[in-house]
């Protein structure tokens, strides 16, 4: 009959197994900690990008509203502007005015350009044709440096002398 007996493990060998287990546990915990840190860092970066995109959207919309405000006061506020020149909105005592040059709002640069609007033979807006002096194509642009490159977002629309 065979008797099975456990091999005798000395105390120093047991401590060696414990040391390996501790090293494995520390490695697993370190990897988990680094994963949490990197994902939280990425979350902060994405939150910053979302904030910038939101600010840009508001600046674009504000530029469009300033142009509409100037048009509502008097069409000559729009028709007298030089085509393809840079303008920006400024808030004053009488509301929005459109002034020459690009405007800076914090880290963002905003400009508004007015170009001719064209009508085709069916009197629809077109990329070429007859110039419509009562309509302007408006491009509001906001540019900023996002840490890697300069990013520009545009909002294009037409504005018409409706009064």
C-alpha cells in the first residue's frame, strides 16, 4: 500500500511564495490605478473640448444675432459694409454694432464677412448669376488654438432687407 505524504516546505521557501504573491498583487493594483488615472485624464480633456465647442457655438450664434440686430435697425448698416472685409460685433449703449476688424473674446477670434448674394433665372439663391443688392451672404467665423492646431468653425447664412 502506498502512503502519500506531503513534501516538507521549509519556512524560507514559504516566505518566497508570499513575496511573489505580494508582487503580483502590487502589479495588479498599480495597473488598475494607472488605468483609472488615464481614463480620468482623458475625461478632463474631453470636457475641456466640449466646453470650447459650446463657447464657439455661442459666439457664432451671437455674431449672427448681432448682424440681424444691425439689419433690423437699418439695412444701410449692412449694405454700406465693404464686401469680403473682416468685421466683428461690439455691444454698445444702443445695442450691437458691426465694426471693422476681427474681434477677440478670450482665446477665440471672431470675424464676420459679407459677400454678394446671387440669384439664378428662377430668382433662387445661387452661387452665380445676377447680384441681389437686397441680400448678403454672411459668414461668421470663430478660430482658436486647441493645443495642437488652430481650429476654425463657420456659420453661413443669408440676410435680406426685409423692411
